[in-house]
C-alpha cells in the first residue's frame, strides 16, 4: 500500500453486498507488513463450484501449482490468500508451505484438502513460513462473516494504492443473483494473466465446467488485454466461485454453457472482469494516465492484438504519454517492431478523435496545439488502422513515469 | 548531445588514424540542432565495396529502403548522414528526399546514384527538406580529408552523451590494414539491430559478397545482442566499406569468405562490432550500469538468447539493478515469462561470482551483504543456468533509471 493514492483511483467505491454462501475474515499475520491485514480467508458453503485461470509463466509459484492440481475437482470450500510473500521460487519448501497451509485450512473448514485454494502475493524467492499464519486459520473460519468484502479487498493489497472492488446484481432465470469481485495489482502486470490476484464469487448455481468456460472466454478481452510493464508474474491468479445458494430462492442450476438463461450473467461477469482489469491498470505503479490502444485493419484479430500490445508495452510510447507528448512517430516504431504484417504507407493513427497520421505521413490537417491539449487528459485513446484487413483488438495500459522507476528501483544504497 | 556525459563513458577516446581511400567532411546544416555539426559526408575512392545490415522493422525509414535497394550493386562512392531528423514515416515525401539527396551526392562525387548510401537519425514523422543540406554536398566533397574521423563521430550524435569510436590495425596477408568504426545510439535500441547507426571502413581489398558474409555473421553476438529499451528503431543501419587501397601496398584481394588470410581481419572486425555495440549500451539513455546477461544450460542457443533478452528487457529487472538491489526473484520472473523451456526447480542464478539461487530456491550460503556490495559496481554480470541442455547466449543491456523516463518523457506541459 502506498501513501499516495493514484490520481486515476475511482472517485467512489461501490458498497459491496454479501454473497449468500460466502463468509469472509481477515487477520494481521505480520508476514511482512505491520499495522495492516495480510491474511484473507474466504469460506464457501458446501456445493460451491470453482473455475480458475493462472499465469502462463514457466516458473509459476507453489500456490499456482497447488490450485492447478485441485481445479479439476471443481469444488471449493475455502480460499486462503496472504500478501507480503509470494511463495514463488521457494523450491521444495514452497510445496511444504502450501501442503501445511492446505492441511490447516482443510481442518479448520472441515473439508478435503482438494477443496482448498491458495494464493500468495509479494516478494519472490523468500521462503514463506506457514507457521506465521496457519495457526490463525481456525479463528478466521470461526469468525468469518458474509459482509466483509471491503476488508477482503484490503488484505490482498501489495503496492496497490487503493483496493479494487466490483459488484453486480443480475437475473438468472427470474431470480436475482449477486456477483462480487476483488482484485489487486500493481506491477509485474502483463498478459497472460494481467493481474496478480482477482477473486470473483456469486450465489448463482452454475456447474464448474460452465464456470470455467465463461471464465476462460472472459479473460481474452479483459484481464488478458491489459499490461502495465510487460512483466508477467509467477503468481497471477483469477478464480471464480459459485456457491449455488440462490438455488433455494428458485434460481435454475446451469449445466450447459449454451444455456440461454446464462446470457445476462455472462455479460455482467465480462463487464466485471473488464472493470477489475482496468482498475488494475489505473493503479499501475506510478501511473498517471490510462491508455487505450485499438488496432484495426489488421490481417487477423490475433495480429491486431500483437501490434496493440507492442504499442502498449513500448517504453518510448509510454514515456511520451507520461510527458503529454503526442509522439506518433514512436507509435509507428512500435507497429514496425511487432513483426506483424504492416505497410508503412497505409498506416493511419489517431490520438482521441484527432487523426495525426494518414497514408504513412503526418496528416495535412495536423495541429500541434490541438493534439497537445488532448494529451493533457487522464485517459488517452490511441487508434491505429493498418489498412490491411478486418482484424481488430483493444488493449489497455498506463503511462511510464519516474515514479514507476522509483517504486521498483528501491534506491536503497 | 547531452550536457552530462554517461558515467560509463570511455575514460579515453582512441586516436583515429586515416583509412586510405576514405575522405571525410562535416557541416552545420541546422536541420534541428544549433551550434553543432549535423551533416556527414564520407567519400570513398573508386572500387570501394560495401555491405550493410538494417533494421527488421516492418516500417523502415526512407533511407533504409534506399540503401537496401543500392546494396546489391556492392559499390560505394559516398555516404551521407544527417542527424536531427530520421526521415522516417514521411511517406512519398520521404522518398523524394532520398532521391534528391542521392542526385545531389552523385553529382558532387561524380558517381552513379546507385553508389550513394544515406542514413538519417532523429525525430520520426517530420518531413525532412533536402533543401536544408543538399546544396552543401558539393562543398563537403570538395573539402573532404582523410583525417576527420573524430568529427564524423560527433556529427551523427543525437541523444548520445559521447561519440563512439573504435580502431584497429591487422595483417591481411603480410600487409597491415586499418579498420575504423563510429557509432551512435542511444534510445530505441534493441535487436535487431541494436544501434541506430554505425559505419565501419577499411582499406582492405575485400569483395562485397565477402564483406556482407562477415558483417551478417558478425552482428549476431555483437549489435544484435544488445538492447537498451526493447524498442527497435525504424532507421537502424550498420554499414561496412572496404576501399581496397591497401592493394597497392601488396595486400591480397579477398574473394572467398573462407580465405584463411581473412581470419585475423574477421576477429578484429568482430571485436570492433562488439566494442561499438557495448559503447552504445553504456550510453543508453539514463544508463548508470552496464549489465551482461548470460544464459547457459538452455535447450538451444536460440532459446538461451530469448531467455537472456527477456531478462535484459524486463523493466522490473532493470529498475532493480538501477536500485542496486540483487532482486533475483525478478530474474526468475523474466525466465518464466520468456515462454522458453525452463524448469523452476533446476534454475541456478549468479550475480557476479555469487550464486544467489540453486535448485529453484535461495542459495543456502546467500549473503545479503556480500550481494549488495557487488550490486554497487558499474558493471553487473547476471548468469542463469537452466540445467536443461547446452544452449548458451550472452546479451548486454543497461539499467532503467528515472533519467531514462525524464529524457524520453519530455515533460513539456
């Protein structure tokens, strides 16, 4: 947590309702931080289904491996998350930590260890001693309450400057269900995945394979379309839990991903994933501007996304935006380095509504003053048309400021 | 040019001898900079052969396209370089500028336009008016002299904080020949190529296909193994000119790349390319430390280079080095995100001679104090052993400092 809140923080946080079937407690385990919570338990009623999407890193953390192993069971009773230490690159001891934590969590909840899910975020490469928090789990499960979402969002923060929440109510069949989500960033954020940790829970009764289908499809244009610094964490975890508690009020159980009754839920879930992903971007380390990059006219959607990410990850593009400089030459550079099909003399580039380049050169109507005024905004939209095909994609990032370097440079000498 | 010279600048510049068959002149054309030279003409005697390697950007500059078209002729009489404007993404007008410059240069030199080579460096996307300098070419060719290499290195600088020179004398057969090189960086430096501009000339009599063979092979472990910011310029150009003047003193003409008499020359050329490439890294924008990254034990050399570049381009690794923080957890992250074969629990990592991680966890003998002391050095060496195979590669980069952001952010608001 930082003393200075991002200028892009939401003006108002949503009031998070309870999700029937979910109880929450947090604690100060003192793993690294002092004077704040760093341990979260989310306890789920029996019958809760689960889906997850994890980092594509070849060197994932021990908790990621633990969750991947349990995911095929499709059933969850407790999620334990700690901040301050990622339990990543901790070798055999890392696995011992997840095993000990799972044993303690299973015992506290009265469930199988295969129904336990774990996540850790913070420093990489430092052993995480489960004795620091495993003894707290009995108490956490005992005192867990439905209405603690605000506390949950705070306990998982690391360098975030604000907690990230989203909530929605939608109809499943004729019955209103709730979806709540929390997330944390804020550096080492790149596809795929694009957040360190995010957890979403609902009382809708949805079978695990359907949940997984929705989540896997939902991340492509949301969490997997944001990047802060092109660095992919070893620990990225997005999980979706469905307690099914709404079944008692008459909500239909969904067992088929094509079920038409799911459409409103799916749209709301995708909106929530995008909302949480953008909150991560807007709290990117040192971020002062949100940047949306849309590429159209590419040979394919895949090609468009690659070009868009090349622009969004370019240090020279991102520093120019930090400097409020409409440096579209650097956008051309980033298109060129992506390695995807592109024809310089067909390119057109817009900053907001202003076309700055056309047919491979500066737009004849280009106005430095007008463009400079636009660059002062908090939210910058860059559009590039490649003029080759129909492929398009949008990704989001933030600017690259001196504060990013300061936060990560830890000039401790 | 910057007022503050990089702390990694060479303590002493080499005295650059003349290269027989090469004459040089510079001028103040006032293209962008005031009070300094920004135009270079390098005039070659008849019979000079040429080789070149250029950016792999899909949106190359007009001069790069012009040089590519002339290169198959294998013959060079004049090189014209301007700084301050890259003539990149300038559309049809960009081609008109190269055509007009080539016509003026050919006329001044009395050669075909196919023997003219051009390079431009500076702002992208601004039209470059050839009238700013084409009229100066007659005078430049007239007053060109052999001993002007120091001036040549200065005229091509942009954000460089020092000019970059290298020189060597080697035997070709029994005859001593000279090789001189100049280069300029200093941002938008990434494979492939890894410098904005570099020009090397020799009086050795070497046929163009042999020159091209040596240059293409030489860049892999030199210019194509350095990165400042992962951003690839539209204008990267490396050219090698051989006047053949040493033939008159008895040097043998080399027509076969396998000619054994070439071995000393080839080694000297490769050393020079590495020397110039490292000078570019050491003058990377805002750089305060040179970083060498070696990956061993990869499945292949290609895989090793990809992992090494993933480490060298990671903003989180580079900011940690700027902060003199031996944050090997971020090195693990960068290994994991490279997408290449890697097994977390086989990884070993060294900072200098200190093994910080072994078999996927912190080395039992790890000493924070010893490692922190090492990180204060100017030149940091990171080695990662993947433990999978025999592939290895070394790349070079610099740290990422607040000054990089300041230089490129142009906080002009």
